[in-house]
C-alpha cells in the first residue's frame, strides 16, 4: 500500500527529497552550504578578474556597468549546478529530480509557459499604461543613443538573464521548496514549502519599500504554487525570465539601467499590475497544464519513501 504521505500518484515536487535523505540537520546544512557556495564563488571569480587587471572594465553595481551586470547574473546562474550538487551530496537526490517530477527539464512545457508568460506580461503592461507611476521601468521617455555600452548591456540581458533567472528559481523554488517540503509533513508541508522560499526570496533583495517587498513576495508565492501545481520549475523559470527581460530591456531603452539592478522604491499602484500578471499567468498555466496532461507527481507509485535521517 502506498504511504499516506505520498498517495497513489507518487510524490509531489515539494516531497521529492524523501526519495533521498531529509531532516532538519540536512536542510540547515544544505541551505547554508548553498549560500556559502555562491558567496565563495563570487569572491573567487571577482578576485581573479581584479587580479588580471579588469580587462573589460570595472565590476560595479552602483552605478551598474556591463561587467557588473555580467558578474551578478553569472554568479546567480551558478545556483543551478550548486543546487544540483547540494541536493546530491547532502540529500542523496539524483540530479534530475531538482528540475521536475519526471527527473528532467520538460523543454516543450517550458516553451509553452514562455508563451503564456508573454500573454500575461502583455496584459500587465497594458494595465500599467492606465495607472499612475508604479515605480518600475516604463515605456515613457525617449530611446537613448545606441553606443558600445548599450550593445554590451543588450547582449548580457539577452544571453545571461535567462541563466540568472534559472539560477534563482533552482535555488529558491528548487532547493528550498524541496528542503522545506521534505521536513514539513502533510498539507502543512505544501503551504510552508511555498511561503518560506517566497519570504526568503523577497528578503534576499535587501532594503526595499513595502510595495516592492509585497510585489516580490507575491511573485515568490505564485512561482511556488506553480512549482507544486505543475510538478517542476519550468513555469517559474519562464515567468522569471520574461519579467527580467522586459524590466532590464525597458530600463536600457527608456530609462537609466545604471540604477536598475536592485530597485527599492515603488508605489502601491505597482500591486494591481503585479496581481493581474501573476494571477492571470497562474490561471493560464493551470488551465493549459490540465489540457496537456502535465505530470504533477512521480509516475510510479512510491511504496515507501526513505525515512528522514540526519
């Protein structure tokens, strides 16, 4: 008989650490190790770059330079392999199970989600044009002059932003969702596995105005719900990539990208736009996911997941 924890359909995404090893000690150790790994990697890469004389310019985030954006996005992208390694070493989970309940990234589903994210994002941009200033990037203003610096920023945005967005999703909606879900039992486990990573995701952006914090927290909640509801990271990655592409793209064309890395100011008018996009995207993904029969749990019946062990 299947266990009460897993049910006849196998394990949901937030429960997949139970195929390996779970426990408070492992969760704390893995979370600390992942954060430390990113920090150390950033220091090493930055030190090497400084040591060779900064051949492509200064690593600066305030004001933001092309090298600074490449450094930040590249460092965050490393969360993908670090999450896989952490899950393997600390939780004994094979690498594919970090991506989805079928043990891999579902590329066709990711492509479908990208299209749905574009629809939801388009609706939110349309609404933003009807509302007062939201505090984010906008379509107002005059396009700036195209320079070598502009081209450098554009290339980094196009090529590196998807990797950066995937890194954040693997770290927050991937590792943390599974780590928390592995130690929190029952229905409470699903709720906690969504709320805790969303809260940490918002806090990780540092000091920010309350509307901006709520915006990021809401993004994390929707992304977390999508992970569990669709059985993988694809929907969250698609939404994250489109958001960042549009934000940095608008800042580059119509605004001042040198101040765009970590916006901290915003008004409460930001939230209607956020809710239209996030909730609209959530509804679209759930609807299309049902039509396509997207897997939301492991295919096989899990007779008995491994017991937690520290």
